[in-house]
């Protein structure tokens, strides 16, 4: 079987589209289509179902991708690093949410970028779970940290750690809301407090309200900034209440810059997953980073 055909097939499988695969491979779309048809004729079975937008792999297509992709990735790794040149560093491409990646994952992984004979260069990309998983599947990233567990056999996810969410505000708002003492279910005192969030849909606040108060927040977002570190800064400045990961707001809580408005018996949690393309843990630099992050996460929980 022609390895070039397999490479094209795996790229289409990961990209979910002939058009995107063609762009990744530097080929024309007709060339990609022709190669897939050739491989399907050789196997005597269809590998993809053509949809209005992109393609969906058949059962045979999924099985072939599961078997072939790890070996093709290993061959690419050999080609990129060379057989004789050990002086160049391998590069690990990591994707994840900006705050968690910057505050936790990157500081942990920088310990592996030293000169110990197994070091690697490190490149990070920030984005949401959908973008990270899509980039991982397409081969742009080696590891992805997400709050979404991927489906299918192409990607393998391992639970990394749980993140506790805390409802906080500056002390002045706590006093105004008469919420300095922990409350159980009464949210009436919080209804007039403005909300600081990362998106207009209030994902963190809405999830907290649904989990703890069995309801929906009454106030809209007064300040919306797409970074939890900016949300924290605005909360400290007195812009309103916010729901933040405890690891991110713990120093501000300790200093008294913000206070917890509520202390539920069971705080809301969000799970992070460490995701790789199936089979790529056979590559030493990816396996080492994967293991290192899992070890570091023991202290994060």
C-alpha cells in the first residue's frame, strides 16, 4: 500500500474535509479526491461518506485510521528529527485555554526544556476546546488541554485535574450585598450585583447558579472580557461579582482583594482533560510531557 495514499487518508480523516486536507498537504482538492478514490479501489471498501459539509469516515475508515495514524506519525517524527542529528531539539506543540495553560501547564513543562539530553522546545497555542481538539486532530498540536472529552478513537483523553469554582467580588460589593457570611441557598442579596464574565452568555456564572442555586443569574454581564485573568482584575477593581477558578483567585482571596460571596457544601467543579492523538504517546517527547503534566496535576487537585 502506498504510504502517500495513507498519509492523505489520515489527513482527510483528521481534517474531516477534502478541502481542509488539501490545504494541509499542499495539494489540490481534486488530487486529494483522486488519492482517496485510489485507496478505496485498492481496499474494495468506501472509507468516507460524502456530506454537504465535509466527510464522515465509515467504520472501515475509522479502523484504518486507528491502525495507520500512529505509525505515520512516528515516520514523520523520524523524518523531521533525522536519524543521525541528535543536536536539534524536538518541539512539543501544546494547545489549551489561556489562563490554565499559562498559570499551570507551561510553568510545569518549562522544567523539561533544559539541557538534560531529553529536552524539547516548547510552543503554545491558546484557544477554546473545539479549536484545540480540531488542531490536535489535524496534526497542528501534540497535546491539548481541554474541558471537553473528545469522542471517537482518533483522540485519547486522560482526566488531568478538577477545577473548583468560587463566587467572588470586591469587599465593598460583599458589604453592599450583605453577603460577607456564607449563604446556603438565598440569592436575593446578589441580584443587584453586576456581573463580570468572559462571554455574553455568562458561562461561568450561569453554570454556578444552575449548580448551586438551581436557577439562572438575574443580572446581565456588565463587563465582558475573554480572559479569566482580566475578569479577576475587574472584580478586584470593583466591577462586580465573578465566578473564577480557585487556583486563579486564591492569592487575591488571601490578600483580601476579593472575598467569597458563597461557600456551598459541594462547590462546582470542572474537569480538565489531557488529550493526544491515539498512538502518539509512542513518541518520547510527547510521552514525557504527558507524564510530567499528570504528575504535576496531583498537586493541582
